[in-house]
C-alpha cells in the first residue's frame, strides 16, 4: 500500500469517527478509530521500507 492510500485511509477513518460522534454511534466511532490506526501503521511501514531501500538493505 502506498503512503497516499495510507493517508486516505486515515482521513476516511477520521470522517467516520466524526460522523459517529455526531450521531452518537459508538460502533462507527470505533470503526473510524480502527481505520485511522490501520492507516497510520501502513504509513509507518511504508516509511520504514523507503528508508531500508535508501540505505541499500
């Protein structure tokens, strides 16, 4: 997954969390937070892979 897709997943998760808060939907809030965490994890993994490529490993 690319960094851009990871950022998009984070944004989508934030939107879901916000809508969940506005509608008092705890399930949607949790789903949104989960997507944000997944996106952040994927972004960090991409950054690590880029660093590994740059260092020649």
